[in-house]
């Protein structure tokens, strides 16, 4: 569903759409804080790790539902902007994002991808792209350093 190019552009552009709508200032602040919150991102990392370690897609169900409810409309809208080639808006807003935003968006895309490619009730292994895992680990490592948090061992990827 998501290509590497799309993941990078989404990470850089996700807040663009949320911050550009003056009619949803409260929702924008909520998204921004959620995507930049290292604790929420770490929780999603732990859930994805459990799913990959054989606990199956079931551990991702509530996280997936929440991401779909809060983030999917913006992600779909960003995909349409990418298809149109509106890189100026994406680049302009990406300058206001930090590593925590990138880590938060990246892990959400990984959860969506893992959930959507796994078959419910199936014993099939859940896998994620090593490039996505590496990208997430690098962003999260930077985020934790920026936030002056003690570095946690990465469960997904290596910094």
C-alpha cells in the first residue's frame, strides 16, 4: 500500500494538511501532539513488535482502529496531493516538523501497512520493510535525544 517514497513524503507532509485548515485548530493541535509524543510512538512500536514476534494481527486491532479514525483521512488527502505533484506545500510544512513528528507518522504508517497486509485470524507472519524499520529507528533515536529522554532500546530497526 505504501511505497518508500510515499512514506517519506507522508512523514514530511502529514502535518501540512492538518495545520493548514483554520476550521479545525483543536483537531490540529491534537494530531500534532499525538504525532510528536514519544510515549505514544513508543507504545505503537511495542505493539508492532509484539505482532511481528508472533502475537499476530490481533494486537494491532485497537491501534489500527484509532489510526484509521484519526489519521486516515489526512493520509488519503496527502496521497492525492502527492499524485497531483504539490511538492511546494509539502516542502514548506516539512520544515516545521521535527524527528518526533517523523517517527510518529512513520510508525503509524507501519502499523497500517502491517495490519492491512495480514489476514485476520491467519497464522501468517507479519513483516515490515527493513528500510521502514531503519527509518523509524533513526527518527525515534533523534526524537528521544531531542526530548532529553533516556534512549530506549529500539524494538523496530536499529539507530
